[in-house]
C-alpha cells in the first residue's frame, strides 16, 4: 500500500450502515456493533490486509478493496448470508444496508497517521448504500460494468433497479444483487422476520401515542367530572338536568374518539402487513441461476403441470419479474450467438391445439426459465412449458455451467422445440 501512497487509484468501495443505530440504547448499540464487527471480520478474512483499508464510520464501516474487483462482491454476499442466518429473535435485530461502487480514490493519512481514503469513489458508494433497504445490496453502474464482464455467473446475479437521485441532485444507476437459490427458498421464513421488526416498531409507536392520548383525555375527563359533580350538588333541579345532558354528550364524544383511534391503529397495521406480503411475493419470485451456481445451491424441482403454469402466468406481470427479465437481457449479451439460435430453434404444430408450448430437451438436472421465472428442471424426459403466445425470453441453465439464452416469438397453437449445443 505504501507504493500507492499519494496517488489517485481505482478501487472497489464497500459501504455499510446499521439501520436506526443512533435510536438504540447504549447497550443496544454495543450489541449491534459487536455482532456487526464479528460478521464483517468473517466476511473479509480471506482478503490480504495489504489489499484492504477499513474505515469505521460509527454506525457502520467503509471498506476499500485495493486488489481484485470481485473482493467487494464476495464480502457483501458473505456478510448478507451471516445476517440472514442470525436468529430473528435476537434483540435488537441487526439490519444492515450495503452499497458497492468502483471509482477513483486517493490514499492519504489521517490525523493519527493511519491510512485513510478520500474521493468520489467512497462518496458514491455511500450514496448507493443510502438507496438500499435493510439486508439489501445495491451496486453502482460502474461496479456492475466491471464485475459483470469477469464471468457470466456474475452478470446473472444483478437486477437493474433504475436511476436514483441523491440529495445533491446527482443521478445514479443502481443494480441489486439477487439471492442464491438456497437462501431465496427460505426467504419466506427469514425476510418477514426482519421486516416484522419495522412493523413492531410502528405498532409500538402507535400504542405509545394511544397511551399518551388516553392519559391526556383521562386527566381532562377526571377534572371535568369533579367540576361537574361539584356544580351538580350546588345546582337546582333545572341546572341538574342541564349538567346531566352535558355529561352524556362528553361521554359519547369520549367513546367516539376512542373507537376511531383504535380503528385507525388497526387499519395502519393491516396496511403495512399487506404491503409486506406483496413485497415478499415480488422479491421471492425472481431467482438468479448464476448466483445459485456461484453459491453451490440447488433449487428444489417442481412439476410443470398445466394448472401450476396457469397460476404462474399472472405472477409474470409483477414488478419483480420485470426486473428479472431485464437481468437476463443483460446476461444474454455475453452468452448468445446468432448462429446458435438458428441451429437450435425449430417450430412445429402443436397436436392438442391448446395454448402455446415450449419444449426443452437437455441433460437431466438442467433448469429452464421463461421471462426470468423458473419453470422447472429437466428429468429423464424433455420439459414442456405451456405459456401464452407472444415474445418471450427462454434461458436454459446447465448445472455444469452452460447457459443458453434465446428470445422467441410464439404463435398460438404452436410448439417451439429447443435443444442447446451443450446438451448434445
């Protein structure tokens, strides 16, 4: 690192932030930071000390990787795996946002003479991290362009999230790193447990507010009641009737306010629960085959029957699947050749005349995806998928690493037969 001193270099910057760290108690902050440091140390233990500089930001960290560009990606995946494997009942929960950028930085010395990093590279990494949700990894366009060209497996891991604008009115194109197949299959049990913490915090806030309102109303009502009793005892018959009317009206208003407040709390919690369920469905619907191969995971095979296929057609219209389609269109640029397409795709008439089918023939264990959605795994026989007519992107992923991508135009009542070269 001494040789790089006083020079502007390009490096990968991994920026992390513990969500709502400053709102925790001192004991809670100590617990969060100890667990965070433990997981982070484990994630970067294979990176030589001369190839990394760690900056403690108080509520997180910024790690600058001076060596291989994929070191930041591996560290982020390892850290996220540790966070998802943590017991969801641990209090307080450790929620971390992560951002990665590749950009120019300058190595300097801080006031204590220790190595430090400054420059646009670390600033953009912090901005990208700010766009992420808890347990989410976002990367900048520059980092995506660099790491996606190292391997087709890396290219298939990213989902384009669009352009985001930071507080300085600077736009950033960001990509999200998908979940490996083994983690995605269990996310339904892990991710809601993480999101429940936000719902619990909201519910606690609403209950606290309700308690404050209740105490205020009870105090005012008690004072009014004592005053009314005193005046009632001193009043004549006509005035007593008026006091009784005022008391009844006040009681009715109190009951109405209490009912409306309770109803509002119930509606707010229900809406957040509904949004959480919708997000779980959208995020769980897209599975990255390239990430699954990198992590060594195996997605459980399912039958591609007609009834299950119809139910999946509706899910393709969700926003999560649109992101999956964009992901595979990006990966297609690195794996597709026109000669392969013309050789391996043939169209023939369907015998049953019902709907449109894609029939894929390959080695056992090969997985088939249509428009970013997993359709099943090939067994001893070819896999037939029933889909709607139109333009679709078909991806065939072999366990040994081969990937075939083809965009096809399907006509109603036709069957498209596909057999990639690596299946011979």
